[in-house]
C-alpha cells in the first residue's frame, strides 16, 4: 500500500507550528528572565543544566553554547543525579532544570536533593508554569507552548524547540553582558575557521625563503626570469636600501607587450606599478585577504614599518590555510 498522506503539507504544518511556538516566547521574556541572566552573570560558580528525556538532549546543546561563549557549564542528567552525579553541584552553582511538564518523578525527586546540598539557585525552564518544578524554583523561564507540532500533539517538538531558543537567548544576553568579542569566541574554538581567522597572521602563511626582488634598472629578460623563479606572479622592485619602490606583475608584463613594439630598452622602473598595496608580517591573514578582494589583486607586498621589503603573500597562501572570508 502506497503513501496516501501529503508529505509536503505535513512538513509545512510542522514548521508553522514550531514557528508560532517560538514567536510566542517573546511575550515570556519578563523580569524572571532578566533575573536569571543577572544570576548567572554574577555567579561565582558554574551553570548546571539538567533534564530528562528529550529535554536532556536540549540541555546538552545549551551547555555547549554556554561553554563556547564564556559561561562555564556542565550537563547533568536528571536520572543520573540520584546515582552519584548530584555530587557535582556546589552551593554557588546555578542549576537550570528543563522539563515540559515540570512534574516528572525524576524532577520531583531531584529538586529537594539539590536544596539538600545547599544550593538555592534553581531555575525552571518549563512549559507548565503551575507545575511542581515551577513552584519550587527560584526563577522560572517560561517555555510555554500551546501544542506540539503535528496532528497528534504527542512527540516533543515545539516544546523542545522553545527550550532550545530560550537557551540561545540566555547565552546571547550573557555575551552582551560580558562584552564577549569574536576574539574571545575564537579562544574557545582555536581549531575552527573563526579561530584561524583571528590568530593566523601573514607571517604564518607566506614563504619567507621566497622573496623575488629586482632593482629599478633591471632589464626585461632578467625581470621575467625573476617572476618565473618566484612562482608568485609578481616581483618587488626595491632600491639599494631594500625599500619597496613598486611591483611588477604578470599583468604588467602583458600590458607592456600591448603598449610597446620594442621592449629591449625597457627596465623594471618603466613598467612597475608604483606604491603597491602592502601589508605587515604581523597583520592578520584574514585582513590581508580582505584587501586583496577590495582591490581585485592576488598579491600583497610585505614590508616592515620602515618600508623594507620582506616578501610577497599570494592569495593562494591564504586560501590554503582556510582563513579567507
């Protein structure tokens, strides 16, 4: 027997149901939510996030988001808490309990036990605000939804989405409170692309041993040979003190051939582009790439602060390191 339901219609309905649930959360951002943000921000301990079932899965994601944005957090499964994990909770920690109903047996057992270890900072993230959990929490984050997505109103869908969004809202508020920057974020993600962008410098990507350079009086043949040997598509033109006067690229050679019938008497100084775009070894490779994109070029001359020639960084050097924007 074949499928008789309208799959596209069902999927669109689920999306609409969950979108409405998320939109409805805006009305529940109240004084309690603000108080929770301040409680976590001022806490000397960690954030312990706990739950049971699907809420436990959402709790692990909230923990990951908080940790990656500068708020030390730990996941504790509500069922495991009564078998030893309760020992991880300290009086100064903030404990966020996720539950749709707020009345599950595990939650009813867990809340008094948390208080027994001296912790009074229990935060309920709950849909049922009249539940045991809500009534016994210091603050309540309202993850209230009218119904789960779909026709049966059974499987946790809208409710877990609401929990996820509230967790993100909490984390983003804490980011702003801490003036958490992209550089701070990169400290916790050193292996990611953002971490590379914020730590990889021009000095890390260019070949220090390959510094093609010619003098201003260099003839065309040795100039072409210097570009060919360098394999960077360009050569720097420097003076006697090794200060950069200009650059000659493959494009400059092509324009020379179009402009001059006889190139025998020409020199690097005749065809170079003066005052080329430059960068420093300590500049971020990501910023160097932005300059390349802005001016539609593939090389930047590297100098020191006094304008002495250090080398050339090519677009491919940056792309190879995966730090391009």
